[in-house]
């Protein structure tokens, strides 16, 4: 076995490179200068292998404030030192073991984080939502409104985002308000609602925190009877009544905190976080949509409209839905929803919600001046 | 056999046990080892939701540092993952209240709320620069060369304000004053950088970088400015007044159809924008090579003078290799996704199967595919671009008056990792 060899030594005080002879004594490694004098004596138990290229063993002393270094490039000598010193482990086994512990605990942390994200965050948001005062909710809605407007307002032909203020739109506005009035009276929510038609071509409607409901122009175009439109507005009033917007904000904040702040960003981690949030939030959304449907159907039953009309327009709008990607869609599969809607529809007395002329006027609510 | 061959002895007597390397700086690491390190790291990052990044970052630095050999001696990185983790936790303790406060203020709308978001953004920018400086200090004090530690002095707050100020100037000047910012900031950094008691300084001048880069600036930004001037010159002020008064489509018609020069200028503007974007992407490696060369040529440590032989073609090479590898990876990934899609279809089309279960399986497969894709591209980027650039840049360096490196005295102690943590949490900082 090798008992001595050549190496380079740096004393940590200056950058001068000393060529030295290393002697492997029984308890310590002895470093001799070229003239044979003893420069340093490092006990094997205090040796530390430091980061170095593969061809070299770089040694220092554990927890030493002085940056003295011994560089061994003689492979036989390096192997001999590795054998003699317990802390020196060139195979990296000791370090790997420590690292596996980190990985194992991280996986455990990840699991509990995911469980919290899936089960606890929506639960907390649901419990917290009723505690949010209405004034704060309205402010929240105003903040979201500013963002929604920047995102959605296409400034179509330089016109206002809301429909119904133009001279030729007034009649449509009156019909719309009549329809909304019937629904709102039946809903009897503890706070006032604002339902507006906006210039936007998608067949959709959205509810913001604080009772602001936007019905898109595209939805009015797509609806063939007042009952269909009323069904969708009733559904949105369900979101408002259940304060789903506020709950979504709370959920989103909770998830952002869990994923964003604790995990930071690395290797495009930000995008992963957003993806995880989208999947989780849309999976929460399924029950929420079903509840809003039920609310809308109850309203229609109450005011004598056709509750099944909501199902009809849903089927018309979502015509082709790919199965297999259901979880990524905002709304649960239409077929299931329509079945649930029809099951809840009562067969009580019906009367038209709007006159024929009124509905015709409503269709022109976004005619501009 | 020539006579010369016969004279040369069979076994060459070695004067020193370790022959000196050909250039002053050499990179010894094998790409294969770096691939292994990064792929293993990517898998562990995925299963630990990113917590492993502190260990991976440390491994990457250890690899890059310890394989960079300067005058026969390799650098040593002494930082640990534990330090990075602690730094990150401290940064969280500082940032969480700030974020919460900003969120609360943003809720409070009106002028105060909007002002607060602007102030918040500015504050986070300054804090980001602060973190950049502190993180540099952390990395320098963990870098050992020949048993001597690098050091960085100077106030990080001063640097942060200085850097923010200069960034604003560069933004306002449309990038024209970038060389001035670079030279000022680099001087600040290098003036405060030491190897032991050997003081660093920076001698690159703004003028030098300006002359090397002005052509690039003209090619990329020039057309944009010309188009902007064109739009302003042909602008019909009266039409915009009409528009503001609610003229609607009529005013827009007046602005466009009745003013062909304006329409042409607007069209040119869009053309210029696409040109600028394309030119910026295509010429980025040239820019990077110019800045790297200028930077290395300006660095001094005492009497030691650095210079760089980095060729623009080498920088292009690293990016081209990245694109090539990404292409191969994309092809393989598309095939894998197609197979997964078919499998999902087989699963979900089966009648009587619990559709919720199939859906969750599909979502999980999609998520895993996305994660694998993101990690794959970034791994290729780390190997091909980051490591590639590190290697060509390091090996391009020439050193003069290296005798000064032989007797540097050791000074100073390692600094706290808070800067690194902040940089990590704020998403700034590099190696």
C-alpha cells in the first residue's frame, strides 16, 4: 500500500503553491516540505474531501477557518487516504445518504401540500367566504372589474363596453331590466345585484365578487327564447348568491401562497405552478357550477319560466365537447348538467317572461346609437 | 524513421510531475457528467416540487467551478445547499409580509391603490438589484483559488439604487446608453471585488462598448425609431380630438383613409416591429459575444490583465446546438404524447368505465407530460447554452502578468446567504 507521495499544498495564508511530500503516518497525514521539514500534520478524522475535478482529491480540515488545501493528483495516494480517513468518502455514499433523506422528506412535504391544496384550501375558502364583509367584497369586485375590462373590452367600433345606453338600445335595455327584475326579486339576495350586457362576442356570462354580472352580447345572440337567457342569468345569480367569486379569490390566494411562495421558481417552475393552479381550481369548479345550476333552476321554477331552457342553451353553446379533457373545462360535462337540470325542473304553471316584442327589442340591445 | 525520431528518447523525463496546460484557462469537465447531474436533478426537482433546487444549484456550481482550471489550479466552490435553503427561508420571512401588504393595498382601490402598485413594483425592482449584489457577494466569498478567498465589499443598497437609476436611464434612451450603464455598474462591482488582498478593477469603457455595439443598435432599434417618427409626423391631431369627443368610426376613417401617409407610417411601424423582433433574436449571440469580450477585456486583478479571444461563431454554435437538441427532444416528446393520447382514448371510450377515474388519469398524464417537457427543455438549455458558454468563454481568456497570482495574501470571511435567498424568491440572479 502507498504510504507516501507527491502533492501540492496551499497554506491558506498566501496563494503560494508548495510542492510537498505527503506521508501517511498511523493517525495523521504528515505534510513535508521539499527540504524534508514538517509543514503540517492533519489527523485522518479531521480530513474533509472538497469539491474538485474528478482527477484530483482536494483535502481541507473540517471546520477549519484557515483555507489550507492539499491537492493530491496521485491516484494511488488518493485511494490510500480515502481508505485511512473515515470522513473522506470519494464514492460519495455518505453524501448520497444525506441527500436521500432530503428527497424523502421533500416528497412527504409535497404529498401533504397536495392534500392540503386539494382538500383543505377549498374547505378553508368556503368557511372564510361568509365572513368577508359585503363592503370588502364589493371593493374586491371593483378591483377585478378593472382587470376584466382591460382584458375583455375590445372597444368595438369605439363604443362603450356596456350595451343599452344608446338611443336605439333603450327598448332592449328596458326588456332586459324587466327580465332581470323578475329573477332578482325571486332570488331575494341580501345585497343588490348589477346585471349588465357587454359588447363581447363569446356566448358567455360572468359573475364578479360583489354582485356584478356581465352577460355577453354573444349569449343574447345565441338565445332563442327569453327563458334560455333567464336560465343563464339565474345560474349567474346563483354564483353571486353563493359568493363564488370571492371564494375563488380566496382559493386562488391560498394556492398561490402554498405553491408560489413556498416553492419559489426554478426551471420554469412558475409555469408548473400556474398549471397546477388551473387544474386544481377547475376541479373545485365542478361542484360550484352544479350548485349554481340548481339555484338557477329554482329561480325559474319560482317565477314560472321554463327551467329546462338552461339545459337547451347549454347544449347549443357547448355543441362539441371532447370527452377526456373534461377536467380542464370550466364546466362539468354538459350531458350530466342537463340531466341534473331536467331532474330539478318542476312542472308547475308557466307564463311568458317577456312579450314577443320585448324579446325582439332585447335582441337589439347592442345596436349602438 | 527519420534521424530526429531516433534522437528523441523513448521515455521523456518529466521536469514537473504535472505538465502545465496549453492555455491559461481550461475547462476539464465532461459534458456527460453534467448531463447525468442535471437529469437526476430534474427528476428530483419534479418529485420534490422544486425543493431539491438548492442541492442542484450547489452541484451545478461545484461542477462548473471545480472544473475551471486557471494556470493549473482549479477553482473551488465551498457553498452548501443548506446555506441556500436558510437564505431562502430568511428571504421568505422578509418577503411574505411585503407581498401581503401589497395585496392589501391593491384591494384598496382609488389613487392610493394604484399608486401603491407602482411603488410596490419599484420597491421590488430595487430589492431585486439588492439581491443581485448580495448574491454575487455570496458566490464570490464561496469561491476559493489557491487557498485564497474572493471577496466583495461595498453597500448593496447603494448598488441597488445605482442599478435601478441606470436601468431607468437605459429604458428611456431606448437602450442607447446601455454601454454607460454596463461600464458604471461593472466598475462598481469590480472596484469592490478582491482576490484575497489583490484588488480588482474594471477598465472597460462605455465608449468602447458603444462603438462595438452601435451597429447592432441601429439594425434592431433604428427602424422602430424611424417608424415612430413617421407616425408622429403624419399624425392628424384634429382627428384624435374628434375621436376624444366621441366621433367614433368617422374619426377613425378620417385618421386612416383620408390620411394615407399616416396609414403608411402605421404599416411601416408594424413592419419595423416585426423586423426588430426578428433581428433581436437572430443577432442576440452577436450582442452576447460583444458584451462578454468587452467585459473580460476590462477585468483586472492587481497587475493581472484579462483578455478574451471569444469568437462570435462560438456563441452561435452553442445556441445552434441547443436548437438542434431541442428539435430532437420535441420530436420524441410529440411521439410520446401521441402514444399517451391514444392510450387515454382507449381508456375513456370504454363504456361502463368510471369516467371520473379516466379523467383524473388523463389530467395526471397531461400534467406529467407538461412537467417532463419543461424540465427537458431547461436541462438541454443548461447543458448546451449555459455550460457551452461557460466553457468557450473560460477557455477564451488570456492572462498577463500572472506572477501577481503567486503571492496573494488571504483576507476576509464568507458572507451570509440572504442575498441568494432573496434572489431565488424574487427570480433574479444567475449562477
